[in-house]
C-alpha cells in the first residue's frame, strides 16, 4: 500500500483544480475562433458576391407572370450598394406608375422612401441605420408606398451587389461591344491584359452564358470584346446581359456581377448625317442652378449640343433641362450614378458620339472657355469656339490652360451667376482642359479627364491665346459639396487621409469639410473682370 505525503496530495488537488478552471476558458476561446472563422468566411462570400447563376445576380423578385405572386407591385430588380449607404435599385422590366410613390422594403420589415431618378428604371433609397452593422447586406424590395405588403409575400431577399465590383454599362458599336466595369483595373496606369478577360453573354433567366467572346482591349474601367455570333442569339423576349470573367486570378471561377444590358448592333443601315462641328460633354451632380448660365454662354460661342452625365443628382435636374430644351437649347442627359467614374463617363461619351460630333469639349459646368481677344466684340458669334480648332488634319486634340478663380468675397451663391460673382483669381495657370477630335481618340478610350490618349499619327496642340475661367473656389456652402466624393476613379476622396500635398487638394484645406478662417478672400491674387464685363455687354444684364 502506497501513500503520498500531505504536501503532495495538496499539489495534486491544486493541479486538478487548475485543469478544471482552464477547461471552460479553452472551450470559450475555441468557440470564439470558430465563430470568427465562420463570420469571416460568410462575410467574404457575401462581399465578393460572385454568383455563377446570372438569375441570382440580376433579379431579386418573384416572377411577375406567376399566378402565385399575390402582389403584382413587386418588381424584377437588382440592388447595388453605393457609397454613403445609398442603394441603387434597378427595375429591368419597368411597369411602375410614375404618379405613385414607392419605398424600399427590407428583410427585417423596415422601410425607407425610394427616390425617383432621372432614369425611368432606377430608384435610390437609404439603407436603414440599424442594418448597416449587419452582414451580409440583403437587397430590398421595391413596393408601392400606399400598398400594404405582408411579410409572407416577401420570400426573395438576395445579397446586394457592391458598387466597386460590378459590370455596370455596355455600349455596342458596329464592330464590338464596349463594357464598363469596376474592380478589374484598380490602379492608375496599371491595366490587366486583355488576354486575361472574357466577355460572357446571358439571357436574364439563364443559368449559363449562351456565348463567350475574347476581350481585345483593357484600360481603366473600359473593356472591348467581340460581339457574340448574331446567329447564336436566342429568340427570346428576355433581356441579354453581358459580364466579364477574369482568368489567372482568385476570381477566375466566377464572372463579375452585372447590371449591364447588351444590345446587338442594329441590322438596319445607319442613316449618315452631317456631324455637328463642336459639342460639349460633362458629368454633373446637383448642378441645376449652374446649368443655364453655362449652356447659354457656350451655345453663344459655338457649342451645338451638350451631353450631360447625371451622377445621381437630386436637385430636379430634369426640370432645368426641360426648360432649356423648351428654349431650343440642344441638351440631353444620361443617368450615370456610378461613384468615381468620370473617366469612364468621358470614354462612353467619346465612343457613343463619334458619329454625331467632330469635336468634343470635355469641360465642367464651372469652367468657361474664353479668349481676351473677344473683348471688343459687341455680341457673341458661333464661330468663336471654332477659331480654336487647328487647320492641320493630324492634330487630334487641343488643350486650353485654366485659371482658378477664388471665392472673391462671396459668402453665398451669387444671384447673377458665377461669371458675375467671382472676379478675383490666382496668378498662375493651373492645368488644362481639351477639345478632342473624336475620330482621333485611341481605341482604348483612355483619358485623364483633362485629355485623351490619341491614335498613332495624331498630334496634340495647344491654344496659347485662349483660356478657361475655372470658378473652382466658390462660396463655402457651394465648395464644401466637393467633400461628398471625388469624381475621378483614381484620385483619393477629400476625406481620405492620404497625399496631403497633392495638386488635387486645395492648399491649406484639411481632410474635413471645415471652413478655414478667411475663406471668402483666399486665393484672391489678381482682379479679373474681363469675362464679367464681356457677358454683361453680350447679354445686356
């Protein structure tokens, strides 16, 4: 018979107690790591949103033709989560009555109002605050605000698409299809080879592409592919969507989610019309109050038509455009809600208007093209802007230097317009904007907003005796709107704490929309009233 001394017995008991006390702790830690792994895997799966079934990618609603659907107000839609917790809801088979109000109904039965956009097939609604901390993000349903919807009807809540990983637009030319996508080329100047990319064409209710074609160009957010064989197009009333698949990457198994509808090239012979000499293209956000002054002035000096890319305005832009059109100004809008996509918008504008316009001025609504040589003219004429164009046929682009105007003592938007209100500027020329010959633009459609890449054999010119008055630094309430986000795909947003010394940032301004002391007179180095005086004479006001 053996025995242990009392001291050894005590040590054994203490060791047993320690083991017992560690067991719950180990179980808790094991559970924590297991839950963390599951959450991260689920979150990764949810945020990538790579569905091999395009019907899951594109439609969030029950079949409208199904007799089992008791609520005909539920629409075929796709939802994209944008920045600032806004949701873009597309209805691909529009049947909503314009006079009715609509809402977004979420999986937890919360509701937010759906705002109509300048497009007939898109609405915007905010994601409820209580859902912003939950992953994954589920798509809402678009419902009539005045129609009660019972929850047992709402049986389809797929995951939302994300604005930074998506095929969002397509454009067919006679020879190919141009596809616009985010998430493929994410760094400026670094483009994935076209050989890594394939275009896939789906019917909206199909589980697999009916045709694939090779990509032939890859630059920024713009990709070109061959058309599918027209004989292979199914005879169907369903819409055709186009997507991209990336090979040689982590994403090679799944195509990008897509809301881009493919339209085959027209089989009818296009009617050849005489091109307009000079058009203007810009992207706008809540710029309705600036638009009439800008359109009237540039029409007077020679712009024949304006193409506006609406970046999600909520200031009744359509009403302003309608008034301008009723006064016989040639102007059109295209709904372009995608964040940080100005380069892509300009690429789209250059491609789609190649057969309409010979030259395109790519300028913003706070930029006015001007020549001091016009000072003695008593009235404008529509040949003025044309005098900037080169005689040499191989010049494909002419640049015009910009001068940045200051707030000029203004504390609110000038009631007589920016040209009248802002009359003090910085001394030095700052950057440039361009008039571009559209048939000289490189096939890749690459651009930096300020200028385009040109095809081989074309040259770049400069108009040294003209300039652009850039009313950049306006009254603070107007200027701070810029903090919403940058329009460029490759420039950090204002509140991103990077590149503080960049030329894209305002000197002396931090990363927050806080008005600096003395803002009203900042950047006022030279009084310049020449364009103000000229327009007063021209337009008698």
